[in-house]
């Protein structure tokens, strides 16, 4: 749009625009933001402490479970070795005791 001398371009800011905030108003806004951030940080810190406590509890529970599993695996290994030894002994038995050829 082209403006003529009779029709002026609108001002970049309306004449009734809000004046700039005073230094006190700016400090009040800054203080309010600071308080909100402080509360947010405190909340995040509390959540972190709760999460860490839960993590440590779960970690301890898992350690107990893994210890039980390791013990069961160790026992299974002993049983397998015993069965293997029984199979060896059975294989080495004289076949004539079972009615086979001498």
C-alpha cells in the first residue's frame, strides 16, 4: 500500500501503548520468577532423592535375587556333574552282569 500526504502511515506503536515497566515492576517480576525457579529446583531435588532411594531399594532386591539364582545354578551344576559320573560308572559296568555277551 502506498501512503500519500493526506493519508499517513500508521505509527509503528499505537499512542496508547503500555509504557515501559518501571525498575520496581521489573524487579518484582524478576523476584517472582526467581521464587518460581527456586520452588521448581526444590521439587526436582526432592524427586531425585525419592528416585535414588527407590533405585537403591530395587538394586538391593535384585542383588538378593541374583545371589539366589547363582546358588541355584551352582547346585544345578553339582547335580549335572553327579549325573554325568553316574552315567560314566554305568557305562563302565561289565556288560555280562546285564545278561549281555561275556
